[in-house]
C-alpha cells in the first residue's frame, strides 16, 4: 500500500473507499528505520497480505505522484508521510512530493510523523529542506529521559539519540509552522507531566495518544 488511511484498528488502501471526502491520506514510502522499538506495530501486529504496510519495494517519487493523480486533492483533509518505516529516510523525496502537491493545492496540510532522528540518519541538518513544504512535524518523544528512550527505541545511534531528537524538534521550529511531540498514555500521568515540561521548555505542543494493542 502506498496511499492508505486508518480504518478502525487497521489500514485500508484509499482506492477501496467509496468516498474520499475529508480523508486523511497516509503516504507509505519505506520499510527502513534506525530504531527497533519494543512497542512498534512492525513487531507486535500481524497483518494480512491485503492490509499490510510492508513494502515489497520502495515506490519512486514518480509512482507516488501518479497515485495522487488518480484523485482530487480537494477531497483530502490532510496528507501524512507515515508508514511502517521512518519517512525521514527519504526526506528529499518527501520534499519533492510535497512540492508537487502544494503546486496543485497550495493550502493542503502536509504532515510528517517521524522519530526525529533525521539529522542523525543523514549526518546533517535536514530541517531547512522542510520550509514551505511541510506544515506539521510530529515527533515521537516516547519517554521523559534518555535511558528510557533508548531502552524503548533501541536506536542504532545509541543513547545520544534522545538529545538529537530534542535538538531536531527545536530546529524544526525555524522552518515548520507546527511542531508536535507525542507520547502514548500508557506511560502514566507522572511521565506525561515530565514530557509536558520538556515540550514547554522547547516551545512545542505535546500530544498524548491512546495506546493501541
């Protein structure tokens, strides 16, 4: 699935929908990810062939654009780069696709759901690339401290990933209108409070998501 949306606890190719009005469209670009999170659906959820997000091959920029050309962009309430992998692995392709979408509909909201390790992945600051193309960056904060974050994410970049993720959020503020950090409610009120304090210090929004079994 390249273009999909959420349907209950599953995923559905948007071509299966009877109506696309006000649909949030998710773009699945890659299986690659520098993390191996203990809670990730890649490892905890079995999917059938018909609704899996696991890609047999990464779609090219041209293939993604061709998929969008099958639909009326005015129907979509938002486009979100988010799949089973880390979308920032393909940040230049995201920027190119977003640029085309903005060319046809300037006001279409575009979001990236990311682990916030894009600068480590590319070994440079990629946040300037997002200017004028991305409206919201949503970063998985996951935990209120570096050790717990590393224990959860098992990032290949090590425990330094936590500070790099926070730095990424701060840098995004210079180029993206809305920067959000998210945690799941299962971590408990005390940790959520500490995460809120971190977001307040960074000047970004905290979103608490419900845990999905």
